[in-house]
């Protein structure tokens, strides 16, 4: 009977010895801060070609530098310009995507892309 109680007791005690790092907590806290910042009213919805979009790009560029990501090889900045043609005779909108790079051990490249474009 004592053995039956020893196994759950050993498992329960081992749970307290699981290593937690402040890095994980710091990363999740920073991620929450980033989301709160970018979703705040001050960023005016972050629409392409607006002051809010420029503010978001500036914030994200700072974060990319802060965490040590590099611009894509051959580029001097994280930005890649693009143009959105206007609808029904509206003027074209100039936008910029951000591209960052993490060097790997081989020349193969994995591209992860997120583009959010809102046209009214």
C-alpha cells in the first residue's frame, strides 16, 4: 500500500523541480506589450499609407533591431516598398513591408510572410 502512495508523491514533488526561466516570462510579457502597443488607438488602425501605419512600421523596425534580426542579405534596411493601385480612379497607395532575416547553417531559406492590406 505504501508503494501506491510513493509514486504519486514522487510525481508531485518532481513538478516543483521543473525549471522555469525568466526568459520565457520576459518573452511573453514583451509579446503582450507589443500586441497592446500595436492595437492601441494611437496607431489609428495601422492602415497602409497612414500615420498609424508609419508608426507601426517604426515600432516593428525598432523591435527587429532590438531582438537582433538582420535585414535580408543585399538590403540595407528591413523595408521593401510596394504600390497598391486605387479602385475606381482613386490614387495609388505606397506601402512598405518589413523583411527580417535569421542566418541558418545552410544556404536554404524559409520564408515566413504576413501581409495585411486594408483598402476602403
